[in-house]
C-alpha cells in the first residue's frame, strides 16, 4: 500500500525504518476500526498516519510504542484542524 511505502521508503537507517514500520502497523491496528468505509477514505487515513509517523520520527527513534503514540498524537492534532476530521489527501 502507498502509505506503508511512504514509511518504508523514508531516508533513515535500517534499524530506525524497522521501528517506524512497526510503529505504523501498531498505530494503524489501534485506529483502523475508526476508518471503515470507502477504500479512498481508508487510504487517506493511512497516508495521514504515515505522514504523522514521518513527522515525529528521528534517527534516534528506537521505541516502537513511543513512536506509535507520538504519531497518533500528531495525527489527532492534524485532524482537529481539518473539516469533519477528514484526513488530508496528498497528490
């Protein structure tokens, strides 16, 4: 899927990418039930989550749970600024 590829393809060290993908998958498992509906809506939510993971990750990211929680918080903050909580859909 496109969203997961955003995380996997980021410019980080392999160990950090592993933590990031695990955090992405864990975060999605936490919120997936909130995004039932059209495939476009689900993919938009996954892209928003990938962007959130990328926004909070650093080369020092070694804690999956901390990165997951940080990404979920970042995503929640973005949703508060969007109409109806709709995720941003990038090109």
